C-alpha cells in the first residue's frame, strides 16, 4: 500500500493517477472538506484527516509500505506564514515520526528548489548547495528548508527516505490553479498588459511525477535530487503563450524598481478581490534570482528526462483553457 499526502495538488493528483496506472494500491490522505474531484473514476482509498494531528497521521499510515509526502502550503503573498510553518514543517515532522513508528519501507519527500540558498548568478545550483533555512529566499523557502532538515533528521534515526526538489511546476491537470496556471488563465483573458525582466526554471508536472517514481525505485537513501526542467525568460514565456493562444504578448516593459513598487500595491488588490496572487514582491525576487539549475544528478542516477518547456506550456494552455471553456484552439508546434 502507498500513501500519498497532498494528493489533490498539481503534482499529487498526477502522481496518484500514475501509481494507479502502474497497478499500485493507493491511499490518499486529504484534509476535511477537500474536494476529491481529481480522483473521479480511480480505485483508491481515501483517508481524511489533518496532517498537523500526529494521531490522525499515524492512523493514515497503518499497513502502508511507502509514503509520498507532498502536502504543503505554497504562498507568494504575506499573511500565510503561520499555516506554512504548521503544515510544511510541523506536518512533515509528523509524517517522519509516523513513518518511523510504522516501519515504512521508504519515504519520498517533495521538497522544493526554494529550499536551497540563492547562489550568485554565475554559479549552478545543484545538490552540493547546503540546505540552510537562514539562506533560503522567502518564508516559503525557509519552511521547505526546515522540513527538508526534518526528513534528514529522520534519516539519521534510521528512516529510509529520498528527497526530490522540483523547480516551477507547469502542465496539465492543474485543478487548483497554481500561480502559473492562474497566469495562463489571466493571459487568455487579455489581462496581462506588461512584463518584467526575469527568468525561471519550469518543469512539466508529468516529468516531476516520473522523477518521484524513479526516486522511489532507484534513489539512494538519504539523497536529494533536483527535478528541474528548462529556464525561460518572462518575455519568452509570453511569446510562447502568444503562439499557443493567438493572443498578442505584452509589449510594455516595466523596470524592476517600478515593478517592485507596483507589486506591493498588488498585494492590496489581491486581498480585496480575493484573487490568486501572481504578481508580488516574492514573485519578483524569484524571477530575478539565479535560475541556472541543474538536474544532472537525477538524470545520471535515476534516468530522469525532462521534456521541452514549449511542449509543457502548450499542454498547460490546452488543458487550462479547455477546462475553462474560454480558450482558442491551440496552435501546433
């Protein structure tokens, strides 16, 4: 039996489907009142509970051989620090302790590239960079770094665990609308009127899932594996969206100092409208940070092979606009 936490998330729901395809028995651990629509038609067990409750977590792990721990809170806006620490760090600690108590054969923990320190732009970010919460960018990065250290402590206590660190996840089956999913939707409605200089590494959700499976099967105990994809600039991203939606990309470039000022105003806008944030100071920090990220270790040791970012963008556009019924036909490559 395999337990998947965070199963309703972008990576999680794709992972669950993949595990079922492989013939595995799967149990998902979801919080109360969480929609299980992503699992429609799947023959799986559903365990309901709060990952912050140690007793509930131990119960969910009963008769479980392997755990994929993906549950976490991602936020690029201020105001969710407490819940991020409670779930990202405290929840991971509960999972680690429950895995040890229940003699789980292997834990596969989904950390993040943001758990790593932001190195100078002339350096490559790989697994040699030491995980240090004090050097991670933003509160989300700090919580993922702290959670990663919790897993490492569990390993020292005898737990068999492997840690995977995806970059920016993009692709189909984005039921909850990630930040990049929301960006694509806003772009399709012609609500993106300008761009900033910057870049980021995006990876296809399906490749991240395959990376999880490979880490489960082939990963070395105690090792971290970065699951990156391909670096793309903001301008190139919009040009690619133009190609696949037929909607013109923005021509207006906003200098970074002005963009940073506007990003603070945007926080107020998101709070008032209750819309998902895509343009915040933290988002800008990410876009101007070092996005030269290597997945060479995962490729060499696991056989990890990420696909073209343009194919991922095309499939994401096709799925998101198709789901919302307001998109044009997707153009071919």
